[in-house]
C-alpha cells in the first residue's frame, strides 16, 4: 500500500549541523493556514476573523511542495509531518501524500489534524500511503470540547474520525491533549480512562506561549509532573526508554498492561538540545524554531530545483542558534513570534 522506503536512507554527506551541533531530521510542513476551529490557545476567534486565510495562489502548489521536500531529504530529513491550520481543509490532500510517498529517503509521513473532517478522508489518506496520524483532542465533555474549539467543533465528529482512521488500517494513532489550568485539567483522567487499552497513545502537552494572540500566562500551564502524579495515583505507570534521540514525548506504560501515554513538557523540561526540526509555512517560509519571529521565504528558490533548496536550507540551518524554550522568560514571551496556526506545531 505505502510506497515509503522502510529503511531511512543515510543523510547525505552534506547533511548540516547547526551552531549547537544539532542535525536536521524532521520537517513539519503546513499545507494550509486556514482552520475550521478557533481554539483559543492557538487561533482565538476575537483575534482571527472567520474568513482568515491566504488566497489559494499564495500556497505552495503540490509540485512546489514535492520539490521542497526533495530538497530537505537531500540534506538528511527522513521524517515529514503534514500540518496546518487544518490540513484536511487542503483540497486533494491524498494526492499530495501519494506524490510524497514516492520520494526515496523519506521513511515516514505523518499528519496532525483536529480530526473533524477525518471520517470522510481516512481511507483515501491510508490508500495514498500516509503512515501515521495524530489527532488533537482536548476534552471528552461535549460542551467543553465545543468551547475549546471556539464554538466550532463537535466531539462526536472527532471520535468518528478516530474510528474511521482505525477502520482504514492506521495502526499508529496518537492523540494530543493540551492541558490548561482551570480549563480542561479535569478532562485528563476521563481521557486516559477512555483510551487506555485501545492501542491509541494519548499525549499531554503543556500549554505554550506560541504566537502573540493567545494571552499565555505561566499560571495557565499544568506541569507534566503534576499530571503524571494524578494519573499514576489511579493507574500506576512505569517509564519507557526513548525510541530515538530527540523524541519529544516522555513515554510511560501502564503497569497493568493498558498501553502507553506520553507527556510533552516544552515549558517545564525543554528539549531544545535535541531539536532536529524545521518548519515550513503554507506559503513556503522556513522557520528554524517554533518561536521564530521571522521566516525565510524558500518559494523563489523552488523553480531552481531541489538541489538549490538543499544548499540554501543547509546554509540557513548551519547558522541556527535557536533554543527559545531553554531561555524562556516572561518578558521574552511577549516578543514577536510566528503563530502556531502558520507553522503547525
Ligand atoms: N489543526 C491541527 C490540529 O489541531 O491538530 C494541526 C495544527 S495545530 C497548530 C497542531 C498542534 O498544536 C495541535 O495539537 C494543537 O493542540 C497544538 N497547539 C496549538 N496551540 C498550542 C499552544 N498554545 N500550546 C501547546 N500546543 C498548542
Ligand atoms: Fe485550528 Fe489546530 Fe489551531 Fe485548533 S490547534 S485552531 S484546530 S490549527
Ligand atoms: Fe526546538 Fe525552538 Fe522548541 Fe527549542 S524552542 S525545542 S529550538 S522549536
């Protein structure tokens, strides 16, 4: 079914290291900046109008995306995640996935989605060769879920999307839950209870000061250690070894065999030292950190082919010094930063 090459091709000799010695392994590519939700921590409705979005011509075409990805693979990227905005709003996404699966050296293509449109697309995405899906899910309670999507989302649609993904044969499904103090922290245990034993891996993410419009305050963060303690008290956990260097989630197994969960602790335990990710927005700008102020446009290079992209990105990566989360201060968190819905997390 998938044309992906199971063994990653070793990075080219020219695979760059940044100023802190970090190689480039992963690419997160936003295929669209628009979203059908308005999660207040990402794209608050009062700050981002309903009709927000570039005109379609401003987005990279599928041909341009293919060239771009080939360029990144030339310098060592073997993992690609398609994201957004809401990537399932991008028309004909399965066609893009099919084109990308043909790229030699790309070992893994994953998707992050809010899941609301997944029920009707899961089968086509699987057939196109998509390997893994991550679905964002912050609450099981229908009223709270609706509020956490800015009044746009229905939990039943997302649960239906998860089921459809399973039926389509996705055997690696993860759920991302961003936990905010006093907002949805009471959903953590019900979520664990619901998905324990299902084979689906739930990961709790600390609320981050991404972008400039979510009004982040440190008091809104529920530290992973606190959540871990609450879950461990109910269902004992044991820690698991990382599967690879740079894995962002700390993984735990339920002692009783109920599967695994993860914690992504970008605020309380930053992992910049192992950050091997680049991000590209839907209009083709490169961001070397989730908290970058400015992106570097790559679109003008695409007509010159993937080798030109590779050279240019290698030069930019070699100059990279980003480690925002390790240096985070209250004052710094109000400086200009790219919005999460532009670079997709
Ligand atoms: N729309 C898709 C979705 O929600 O899954 C993909 C893009 S969304 C920007 C990617 C991820 O970023 C989601 O899991 C979302 O919960 C997470 N996210 C957005 N804002 C965040 C914040 N302030 N702190 C932590 N995670 C955030
Ligand atoms: Fe949309 Fe995802 Fe941001 Fe929510 S987190 S507003 S679903 S892009
Ligand atoms: Fe990577 Fe920037 Fe996040 Fe640090 S803050 S882990 S450098 S994206």
